[in-house]
C-alpha cells in the first residue's frame, strides 16, 4: 500500500505539472502554443523530453525481459545501434525539419510533405499510414499503466481501475498542457527514471550479494550463452541497425523537433543522447540477464522453466501448445519482480513511480495523433480561416479525450499480445518511411508520386508480414520454417521471433525497396515546380 | 577533406558495431562482472557520443539557422 500511495502521489504531481503548463500559457488559444509550446523549449527540457519520449514502456520493461531470455545481445541490438543512428538522424534530418518548420510554419510532417511535393490527397495517404501505425502505442500505454499499478499495489488496484487512472492522468495533462505540459512531464519523468534506475542497480546488486558472484555463477551454468552472442545470427544483429531509422520518422518525434527555441538546442541533445541511452539500457539489460541467477522468486523460476521446456520439447508440441508455453516465458515484468524481491517497500514505491514514468510516455503519441487529426485532416480540408486558431485548439483537445477513451475501451477488450506485435510492425513500418523524409529534405528531384509509391509499398509490406506471421505459426527455438527457397537460399522463413527474408529481418528489404521506389518513380514523374524547389533549396 | 574524414569516421563506427571478434566469448569479465561483449557496446555508445561531438563541432549546419531566421513565416502553400 505504501508503494501504491507513492505512485498515486507521483501521478498527482504529474497532473499538477500539466495544469501549471496551462497556467503558464495564460489561457492563450494559439495553435503553435498548444501544439509546439510556441517553439520555445530550452536545451535541458528538449534533451530530457525527447529522450523520455523515445524511452517507452516497451523500451524499459521490454529490454529487461528481452535480456532475461536472450542475454547481453539485447544491448547491441537495441541500444548501441540507437546510440549512433538516432542522434545522427536528429543532426541530419531533425535540424532541417526544425529550420523548415520555422520558415514555413509547419506543425506536422504531412504539412511539410504536402508543401514540398505540391500534393494534397497523397499527404492524406501518408497521414493514414502514420496514424494506423501509431495507434497501437496509445493502447499499449494504457495496458502498461494498468498492469504496473496492479503489480505495484500488490493486486489491490485492479487492471481496469489502474488503466482508467493512468488514462485519466495522461489525458488531463495533455488536454490542459498541450506540448508544453507533455514536455515538462516527460522531463520530470526522465530525470526520475535516471535517478531511481541508478538506485535500483545498487540495491539489487547489493541484494544479490554482488554482481561478480552472479556473473561467475551464470558463466558456470548451462545459461552461459546469455553472456555472449553465440546463438545469434550476425545478419539478424546487422538487421537491427535499420530499426532506429524509425525514430525520426515517428510523427511525435518529427513534431517534437519543431519545438526547439533555437537550432543550437539540438547540439547537446545529439551529443548526450548516446550517454543517456547507455545510462538507462546498460543497467536494464544487465539486470535482466542477472535475473536468471536470482533464487527464491517463483515467478522468475516459472519463466526459466517455461523457456527450458520450449527449447527441449517445443518441436513435439502443437503450435497452440507452443504459444501457451511461450506466453509463460514473457519476462517484461522481471524488473518489477527484482524490485519486489530486493528493494525496501518505500524504495519499491519510488522505483514503481519511475517505471510508471516510462509507461506513461504514451502522452506524446496521443498529442501527436490529435495534432495530426486536427491539422492534416480537419484544418486541411476544412480551411484554416474557417476554423480559426481557438477552434483548432479546442478540436485537438476533443481528439485527446476521444483517443484516450477509445484506447481505454480497446485496452479492456483486446489481448495485449496483438498490440505488442503491432508495435513491432510499427518500428519496421516507420523505419521504411524514413526515405520520405530524406528525399523531401535532400533530393530536389523527389516527387509526390515517388512518395506515394514508397508509402503504398510500406503499407503493403507491413500487412504482408503480419499476414505471413498469422498464417505460419512461430516454430520452437532452433531452425526456422522455410516458406520459400530461391537459388538455394532461404528467401522467406518464419523464425521463433518473427520473419526472415534472405536471413535478414524484414526491415532491411523494406527500407531498401522503399528508397528504391522513391528514386525510380521520382525519376519517371514530373518534379515539383521550380518555385517550390527554389524555396527548399535556395542557392 | 575534413568532411570526407568525418563521413569516413561515421561509416567506420557503423562497421565497428558488428563486432564479430567478441561474438562467442563472455570473458574477460570487465570489473569482474561485465561480459566483454556488453562492455564493448557500452564503449561503442561513448565513442558514438565523441563522434557526434566532432560532427557538431566541425560539421554543424549553421546556415540552416541563419536561413530560418532570415525568412520567417513565408506561409504554407495552398494544396493542389
């Protein structure tokens, strides 16, 4: 109960920050103030908030869970590749998006695409795909909130109530505070998580009797492979370096790039981003691996046992039996279980609040979706003059409420695994949409038809992967199920974790084909008018 | 020349991410508990930060800020 009380206190602080941001706006109903905090964020808030926006529950809890089952490879797959690619994309693409936003008054990426390629409905197609890929985040955020409150309160707060509380809190500060409230809350949450994450490592390490003994013990056990990458394909590892391309293409990140007061705000963000990633991911991954050496936690032992059964008997099981056992290996709560085992009650509450902070990173997606609906659909087709700034802000607030309520209702009805899968597709889909941004910003000859071809390809490819994984059940750990062989190579195969195309993850061919389509179709179709090209590429 | 060196450094770091030389071994355990593969990638993150500092220092697109400040509010064009 103490832990739950601390978490509720934290939630109250978060709501207050949103209300404070509303007061700071002093009742202004300006579009740029609500959607972009008047393009006025300073360097510290810009770094912490941008980083916090990228560090979702999926990243924090999922990294420990992935490391528990797959070992140290998790850091190389998801963290160190992001440490290079994400800040690099912020430097090359984010700064240009900021400059164009400042010059031409853009609020969303689709506004940029429409203006750059002189198109209207093609922008709507891009908007539709972005919205479809982003929606599952909002649902999974509400689910994560419900689950975390349930665990932290020791089952006292039921899932439906926890989800409702989190949805209400997020809705409140996004509704009132807009981008300023969201950025401040994200900054507060990121600082909290960095601080309590450090404490967690010390407390858990001390509780386990030191990490040296745990690491040596793991090396001497049958699980020693978790400390190297001997069971991971180098091609699979390489494929993962394409995933962080998704970051800059996520609409909430692109929109966030427009909030900086000056372009120099990007400097510290770009330099410190890799260190922030290390500060959060290194302990999460290491603790996830070391959880395999934790005795006396029945839930962790059950996960380890399910993993052993799947590896040894998985091939004799039916797909349905494998799914049941695989579900038991899910270790996303392993960090919470470690805290429960080693942290004193008051500290568990503080750390639970820190984890809630990560779970609630869904606020940026809600704000981005409401911004996109308002600006890219209603205002675009209805006309800016007709609505006026006040009406646009009110419409955005209405969307915040509608989206949150919708996400909550869906979260109560649908199984979580569906949305976890959808998020995996989203990363791949947005990575494959990144050529659109590159072409718009760097290539004069890119055209709207090239953009349309890339977008349709991404939509088709994401759907095809989803259908394939739905039709061919995931095999047991070991060799993949080959669906199509070409020239003696495994052209298409179902792996335990997803799909492989010539040994690569689908993101690799999807990004390459998307870029190729942009190039080829742009070559074959007429360029935008010289006036537009001159505005974007001044001599 | 400086720009070419920076591009080369970015490509080199990207290639260094694929550290096949530490693929199948956990030892040595750095500080007595950190597997070498994990330590390497932590160092990779620090190297990325240093490289980005170099890029920000020597390849910062300052002209973009100047252009953005010089030509404010040109307005969004009407759609087709």
